[in-house]
C-alpha cells in the first residue's frame, strides 16, 4: 500500500490552466476571509494525475488559541463524506458481494420492518428510499450493533420509489450497515483498506480520525456543538463525519477521472465508474432542494443541463459530477477536461450566500481550463 501522496506537483500553465482566473480565485478567497465569511479554507486543483494547485488560507482554530491553517490541516467534510462511503459500496459490487438491485433486507433482514422490505440499494443510493428523516443517536458512535438496530428501525416518510428527496443522514447510515453486514468489518476500516490506503490517501482523508491525528483537525464554526469534539472526530459518521485535506479529496476525484485508476493503482473498473457517475434520476426534482433536478448518480450528482445546479458551476460541462458539504465545501470532477477541484472551509455559511459563492468559485476554475 503506498504511503506517499499520489499526485506529483506541476505548474498550472503546463497543465493547461490560464493564470488570470486562478488569480481571481485566490483574491476571492482572501476577500472572504478578510470579510470574516469563514476563518480558514483550502483549495486544490488537479489535472491528468498531477496537482496543479494546493493552498491553505486563514485560521484552523480561533477559540482559545488561534491556529493557522496549514497544508496538513484536516477540514470537516460534512456530506462530502458520502462519496467515500458509497465508494466502499462500489468496491463490494465489484467483488460480487453486493448488487445495486439487491434489497437492503437481503443483507440486513431486520431492515424489512416498518414496510421497508422491498427497498433496493439503488433506491437508497439515489435518495428514493422513502426515509429521509431517519437518523441515529449519539450512543451509536461507539456501538455499531446499536447503530444497526436504529437504522433498521427507521420509519418510512413516503412510499419508496415514488419521490426523490435527499436523505441527509439515513441513506449513508444504511449503506454503512450494509458494508458491515457483508464484510464483517467496521465500515470505517473498509473505507480505509479498500479505498484510501491503496490510493496513498490514508494520511489525507479520514473517516474516523484517530486520537493521534486529531490535532490536525480544524474546528468548524456555527455547527452543532458536538462537531468539534474528540468523540465526533473519532466516530467518522458515514453521512457527514469525514475529515480531509483538499489535496486528498482532489486526488480521490482524479481516481474517478482515471476511470478507477490513480497511477499504477486500480480500485474500480472503468465500467463501474461510468455507471455510478451518470445521472440515474434524470430531470426529476428533489423535494429537499426546492424541486431542482439534482441528477443523482450512485454517490455523486451530475451537472446536467439544468439552469440551477449548486456547487458544480453554472458554466461547468454537463458531465461534471461531485458532492458538497453542508454550508462549507465542494469537490467536483469534469470528465471532459480531466480536471478535479476541491474547495473546503470551516464555517457553515447560510444560503443564499453559500450557493452563490460556490457558483463563483466553481466558475473561476472552469474559466481557467484551456
């Protein structure tokens, strides 16, 4: 398993990036910090398996003692974590241990209670499962037997398959329990062993931060009070508890642009990557997103041709795919150019400012691509 970071650095111009839009991007982020929009941030930009840009800004911590953000600082991913959890599922598909069309109850028999017996993994992964309000208690952070019981006890909010509505926590809690059921391992270990460690990203991305690495974690501001606790960092909740550097996430997306391969390491097949990164929900509106079509893949969502799509950039190619983190961040990949980009901050900014700034940031990167 490689330990070194997998992307060699290269000058942005040599990778086909125009300088002026990237200068505007740098100024925009510095302006945000000067305006106290957020304490700290990181950005990373990559193309064709090389790292074009990686910068850290501002403060990782501002309470008690100020601590500057460095290139080793880990930021809370919030829902960007979902891509890592789903990627572990993808690896199990390729091992023949799962199928997207399996019923969840095939692997978690007790999940069938409360009318959930026919829900498929595909429905869960495309947010059509019918239980968007499902969540677990804090007691499950250290007790996955209890987590499984609470997940299996989720109640339906509507008939599975009849609506499309983002499941903020429930969908990926369910995926995590399926991972544990078919492997007999903690889902956090599966993510590390099947995805992060083979790619050389086990020091840049964590789903469950060990105590020895927690000093690297930036504090997140305007969160739930627990979000900065040692217990939360260690829990690695599958829907929103991962921590990473921007360079880690941008390399993960380079693997997807490499059709499952990063350098000499192959973790997925080209066919699977193509399948999971295309839209499976078409122009159906997402009830949790004001009816905006989110073009859900089996992990990411896809830019498509809609006028309103948050995070991927108004001028982005329709094939662009990625995922954001609540009020803080976004990572995306553009298969037409081979470019991946991550922008991550440590303050949960409200809408409409949050959506507007994501669009401006993404558009500056798209504008830099020659």
